């Protein structure tokens, strides 16, 4: 075809209504069937470009210059009706947060069929048949009936897949994927990523894949475009960007994960009295252990934390990590077990704890946006603990606030700003300063970097590490990012379904022999080379039965089933049984190879 | 023209002008009025003349004078009532949101009981028991209206209580008062402000309705609703007397709503088709 460029943006310019430039003279071209990765930190204009390719601007923004050509038609010059017709029909959008993008009051089928019926592409009956086909392609459980469910009745990963089905429902030429896997945890991310890639390849759709994670985009994109502050930094073939980046910024991005030094820390003397000791703690939601309908989220967890030490708690979402933090801080009273701070037992509930305990135990939250009151100045936010715990005068508080701002690396004149005027990383620094204001001994960090861009997260980690060295703080560091763990934690505890299944010095946890679940977590972290996804899928083919909780959700087809030719269910079931047996025997990771061979043989038999 | 750093559209300017005019009339009433509030200056329902601009009412009092005094009474009562209802509604609403559990259940069910019977019926019942006085009128409407404010404050509060900064304040050992006043109230202020404008209108109309039914502002004070009721008989004779206070009510209601609309639109930004090009 002469014009195989399906989408072309030229000299695109997007501004806010107040005149701030968000996207500055960016050119994007997309060929049929090609996937272009758009990457950059938040505020780089990735999503804005994604939406602009549909000639759409978010509230408060305007497309002020450039041309947007979709399949040979310039969208900006065409009528509003034409644009409306092309959206969803020839260009579709998959948003980051599937949960927020569905109408909670409509069934999934109604929502998936809406676009084709409205656009007159298909009749309702035909659209439903097609939707079921898509559900099947996307390996949703019970594809024939899942459409009758409501969004809250399926999991986040499944919802993201339904959203992909929705986007594909009109067989669009271009699909814009705006961080489709960011809200998912690593193990689910792999499944969704593989399915999206297959889906796009199968339908010959062109894709614009937006993400901040270079390793993710490396698995799926043909070309990568790196953006910063609304400007193009570098654009090239995926392999070239990863292996021979031309600009300084790209090198920093690529090296962020690759060269992250794995901290080899001397584990502090365990003979010393631990500052925080958690013994056999069980807790959950419901009135109490004996109450009807009570569900224990954390079961019999124990760990010690020494002064100046970092203990990382890792696990996928739903494993009880954050609940653990809520139990220790007393937000969620424990049902049984003991928690000791410096040898003294802590009451279960927050209200019963003396002020001194509250001071010594501080917390840094995951989302700095919601952890800071938008109506208070930084001086008020940081100054309040100083005034409350130490009863200082107004002038003394002010001095201390300026000190703390300096300590976390923020300029002193920020004191009178409000959180809305800060970036994500700066907000997280304020949260840290607020925790430090109480002069605590233990800080519980609940995923403090997972809402931040990689380079910013790196800075925050360095800050936390530096503060620990200077002030002798002890951290309980909750995270699902294993890269982070290796950089900051002295010791690591791995959680699975509310139980701590492995615990020890970080170096030992991350060295063979692994606990099988740890191995799965480790292998789920995307790596910076283009073949990682294929490799891990091939490996997973043999170990899919080890998907956490596979036994709990038998309706959820294992990834391996996708590879099987004949009877997917039988293969998955066989794998699951084999894996269960393996776990029961506790043979560990070394036995996984044997299992792989077994499964491969099984599959071979099925194919014949 | 700008106000609080926001550009004022023509409609809001008009609304603001109406409100300021009404308040000025209310404040300066006795100086503006040509006659005394209860002074009889002519016969019943005299037509408009140079001496009585809007004619006289059913017993010969000057309509223009009564309108000016009526502004004072009507706006004053509506304002005091709305403040009272917001004070009660916000404090109980936020208390229910922050405390949760049985306090919330107790307060919410009590409010449901009040809401299950139309406000006007409640007001008629209570005022019949308490007797007709300004104090009982303000207290009754304030308390009844606070149930509406309670629903809003509680809903806003529940949305905010689950945010991390409230959790942080609790972990710091802050008291209930601090959490309600310093952490939650400032973040709920914008919607509450616009609700204040709307509720002021409703209270204003409610008093007019009560006066019309004969249970509002006691005689012989002038108030717009009462004036409509007193003069409504004239309409069957083609006399316009009842229309003047009715028009005053309509004008102020429209004025307040114009300003409230502007309040609500400040945070709303252009989106969709408006923002495209």
C-alpha cells in the first residue's frame, strides 16, 4: 500500500487553557500493524499525545497546533460528527484504570457492545457473538457468561482484559493503550501483556503503547519514543533504544534498572534487642476472630526489626502486606499475637496506645496525593507533629519545619506552598519529612515509591537510605517491586495469602535455592531485553500451575493453556496437580526443570 | 470584573447586583421607606399614585413601604435560619462520618425519620405546638433544614475520611475536633458554600410558604410571603397588589441562583467538544 501510515501526528502542540505547553511540536507516525511505545515520566505528555491522536483533549487542555491524520483524513479539520464516528470505530482507547473506566451499573456485555451498535458496525446480536469471541481470545474465564456480570464481580486483571475486548469490539485500525498494565501486579501484568500482544498481532491493529516502564514496552513495541517535558527526546527501534541509547536521558532510564546496585549489606547483629518485634499476629476484617463472617487477612505473622535495619515485606497484591502495616500501626486491631516496641507490648487498637508510642511509630503512605491535606501548607503539615508531640512554640516549630525540609532535600521557601503545587516526588518527600518530624524510631513505608516514576523513585529511595544511615531509623518497607527490595532491604519477608512463607537476609532470599513462590515473583519482574516475555512465557509454560492461588480460581485459565493445542483444560489441570505435588514435597526450584519436561511431553502428546 | 481572583460573568454580576440591592434595602429600610411599617395611608387596595408608588394593601398600608420592611424581615430570618441549619447539619454530619458505627447509624436513621415526612407538614405540626413567634419559627426551620445539610456533610465527610491524610492525623492521636475542623471541613468547603446559597433560597421560599399558610412571621410585621397571602384576594378583582411581593421573592431567588451557578462553575473546566479545538 502506498500510504501504509495509518496514523500521523505532525507538529502536535497541546496547551492547557492557561497557556502552559504540555506537548511541544511532536511528530508521531504509525504504520499498519506496528506498535509504537511512548515512554517518559509522568507529566511528559504521553497520555496527552495518546488522546490527541483521537483529536481529543482532556478537560482544561487544548490542541493548539499540528495535524492529526488518521487513515488519510485530517481529524482536526473534519467535523465534530466525523471525529465522533471515528472514535471507538477506527481508533480505540484502553485506559490505565479499568476499574474507573467502567460504568458500575451496566453489565460488561452491554458496555462492550455499546460501541459497535452505536457506530452501526454490527447489530446487537452479532456484536455479542463477536464479544464472546474476543473474551475467548483474551482467555477470560467462562467467556460465554462473563458478559452478564457487572464490573465489580470480576478481578482487576480480568477487567483490564474486558476493556481490551471493548476497544477491539469495532475492529479499529489503531488502538491506544494508556498504561494498561500499570495498575496490575507483576504476576497479572505478564498475562495481560502477553494477551494484548497476541490480540494486536492477530487483528493486525496498530498500537500506541503508553507506559513509564521501559522494560514492559520493550516486550511489546517495535519502536520506542522517549518523551520528556512534552518534547521528543529520542525515537528509534526498540533494540537500539535499549542497547545503544543516543541521549543522556535514555541512558539514565535504561540503566535505572539494569545497573541498580544490589545492596550487599551487613545484616545487623541479631543478638541485639529488636526495636520492633511482631509475634504470631493474626488479624483481618470483621468483628473478631470468633465473629461470624470474619476473614483473617494476616495469619500468624512474626518478624523482628532491629535498630537501623530495613525489613522488606514483599508479595503480590492481596497477599496482606498493607494489612500488616495497618496492624502494626494499630489502625486495624489484631485478633491475637503480640507486638512489642522496644520490649514493651503495644495495645492492639490505636485509641489505647499512649502518645509516646504513636510518636515513635510513623508511617509513609503509598499515594502522596491523598496522604497530604490539600488545604494545608507544608509548614502546617510538617509543623503539626512537632507542635503536638513536643509542645513547641510557634517560632520553634517554624525553625524545625525549615530544618526538616532541608533534611529531605526541599528548598526552604516551599514551607508556604500547598501540596497541589508540588510534584509527586516532592510530595513524597514532604510525607517523609512529616514522619521525621515526630522523631520516630520505626517508620513503616507502605509502597512509598510505587506511585512514582522510576527515576524519581530512585531519588526517594536514596533519601530514605541516607536518612537511615544518619538517624539510625528502622524501616518496615512494604513493596511489590523486587528491584527496590534488593536495593534497600537488609532482610526480606515474603508474604503469600496472609502468611510469611520465607524470611531471611535479602541476599539469601534472592539466591537459590528459592522458595517456588519467590522464584515466581522474581521471574515476573520485567527485564530490559526484548525477549524477556517470550522467555518467561516459555518457562511459565511448565510452571504455570504455580500461579499463586491457582487452586482458588480454577476458572482462571493458566497461561500454559494458551500454548496447548488440543485440550487446554486438561493440560492446566495436569500442571496444577503436578505443581501441587511439587509444593507438597517441597522440592523447590531445582525440581521445576523436571516438571517442565513432564508438561512439555504431555503437551506433545496432546498435539499428536 | 473579578472577584476572589475569578472572572465574573455578566449573569453572576447581575445576580450579585440583585443581592447587594436587596441587602442594602434591608439594612437601610427605615430610612428609605416613606411611611411607617404599619401606618394606614389610604383605603384598601388603592391604585398606584405619586404618594403610594405600588398602591396600598388590603387595609390601606403603603405597599412600597411594606416591601422595604419585608425585605428586612424575610432576608434576615432566612439568613439566620440557614446559618443555624448549617451549624447543626455540618457538625452532626461530619461527626457521623468521622465516628462511624453506631453514632452514624443513630444520627442517620433519626434524619431518615425526619426526611420521611414532608418538611412543610413537620413545620406545621411543630409551629402549631410551639406557637407563632419569630424564635420558634427560626428554630423549627433551622432544625428541619439541617437534615438536608446533614446528608450532604456526611456524604462529603465519608468520602474524605477514607483518605490517607485523615488516617495520618488519627495515627498522630489527633482528637475528633481537630479531624473534623482542620482535616475534613476545609476540603468540603466548596460544595458546602454553594449548598449554602441554594438552601438560603429554599429557606426563604419556605418562610414565604409558611407565611402564606398563616404560620410564618407573626403580625403585624411585614414579610413578602405573608404579603402575598394577605393580598391574594385582590387578584380576583384584577388588582395587582399580591404580585409585587411575589415579584420581589422571584427576583431575589433568581439573583442568588445566578451567583450560586457561578460558584459551581468555577471549578468546572471545559471538556469534551468544547476543549477539542
